[in-house]
């Protein structure tokens, strides 16, 4: 008798919302932290440029912060596959951000990512 | 809520989520990639001529220059040594007379490179100007190319080189296949490959590199006029390294 009752009772939207919320929680969390971190500009403290050669980066800071890897990947393709050796290169990065320890490593360590550029490319 | 509604809501949420990610990607900006059409390499075809009569037997200037320029992993241990260019001794016996010759070997930059045909990830490929290059970022180290190459021009990087001899150029880390790239980085800047430069620096000039499509170039003239030979021509790989006096 009881089990039949449960079958006839359709679950309410509120009940369905609970598992959906649980599933979406990590997604929402990352979206909120992403938005929040941008307001705080928390990465500023990582950037040290004691011996900068240029006054300006090849792209603006906001772009470089999130998309430097896209840029490097496109430039890599340009150089290796199509022989277009332009002004952007890992070597040029090193002319301002002179130390890998003080620049690349700080952010990448914070998010525990290991770029494998330096197995082959020289960066002091 | 019945099952239908649940799926509708769930589906809608996933759709909104993925399109949101796409929108974020669009907003953060994109850079257009390159196409073959606007490559500066089209129309050229780099080739090499090696004049063995000028090559001095014990000279290693070109080998040393190449190892220095390209940070080639040379440990002086034949188990791990990588050679982009090397010298071997050839002996030919006809009747009772036998002659010995020392020959420079390197990647022939085949016009129909078997190494590029077998590479499963297209790490090895022929550039528009005919130079066969390995994109070491892509290479997965399967070594198919080493088996496919009929000239044994490819070597596998078993052991990292510890430091850079030339910090302007990358070295290769363990687990990729490598071969001569005709100093593509120098050619792009209008310079000559390191071996060519070294050979003319010691006063021999046995190695020449030039654009074979340009009939005025030294290389094209020699190929037109002299009795040049290529290695294993019968295989149809159409190598672009020509030997004089082989
Ligand atoms: S010589 Fe070997 S490595 Fe060079 S292009 Fe030909 S097949 Fe490829
Ligand atoms: S070893 Fe690297 S370059 Fe050679 S076929 Fe495999 S992936 Fe391609």
C-alpha cells in the first residue's frame, strides 16, 4: 500500500532541484571564483619585471593573463610550419620577464600546472 | 515533475552551459591561425649539393658546427648519439681494386618523404619550400619515421642533452625523433645553414645550398651541368641532396 503511494506521488520540482544543484555546484563555484578573482586582480603580485627591455607587452595584460598560451601556440604553428618568424617569441618574453622562477613559475605553481616549454627552450 | 520535464531542464542547462563556454571563448578574443596560402615559403625549393672531391677526409668542421648550432645531443657514446649530419666510409670493390671514400650523410629532404607519409600525428612534414621538418611539439616518439626513412637519417633522442650549447636555439627533450632541418631557422632569415658556413670557413666549400627553382643559383647550375648523383634514386623518394663525385 505504502509503496504504491510513493509511486503515485510525483516528485516536486524542489526535490528534482537538489540533485541538479549538487551536480552544478562545482561549475557554479568556478564561475563565481573566476569573476571574483578578476575583481581582485590577485595575479598582480606575481609579476616582477626588474629589467624590462620593452615598455609594452605584445598584447594587453588582461589578454596575456588568460590567453598567453593561445598566443604562444599560434606563434609556434606560424614559425614551425609556415616559416613566419615574427617579433613574438618565448625569447622576447624573457627580455622583460627575465626570470622563470619569478614569473612563469609563480602562477603555474599556484594552479599546479607544469608547462613543458623549458625542456627544450632556453629561458633563464 | 515527470521524467520528460527532468530531461528537458537538464538538456537545456547543458546547452546553456556549453554555449556559455563558447561565448566566453569568443569574448576573450581569438587570433587567426596561419594558412598555407599566406606562407612566405611558397615558390622555393631548397636543395643541397655536396662535392665529395673537395671534402677533406679527417675534417669535422660541418659536424661540429651542426652540433653546436642545433644543440644536437652528442654524448660521444654511440648508444645515445644523435647525428643530424655524419660522415661514413664507403668501400667499393671492383675486381681486385678497392677504393675507399668518406661520404657526408644527412637527411635528404626528399621531395616525396616516406617519413612524412607514415607519421601518425603529422609531426614530420614537408614545408612549402621543400624542407622536411619535425615539429617536436607534436612528435609522440613512435619512431615510425626512423623505420620508413631509407637513408637512416633519423635518430631518436634517448637521452637529453644536459645544457644548451647555443641558447638561441631549442634542444630536444627525451622521446622525440630528430633529423637535419636544413637549418630552417637560418634559411628563413636569409642565412646559410651552419654546415655550409663552416665548410666555407675552413676554405673547402664542399657543401652548397640554394634554391633549385631559381635557375641562376649555384646549386641549380651544378645540377643542370654536372654529373650529379643522388642516393637510392630507384626508391622514388626524390632526394634533394645531390652528390658530386660519389
Ligand atoms: S632522408 Fe629520410 S628523414 Fe629525410 S626526408 Fe627523406 S625519408 Fe625523411
Ligand atoms: S617518431 Fe615523431 S616524427 Fe617520427 S613518425 Fe613518430 S610522431 Fe612522427
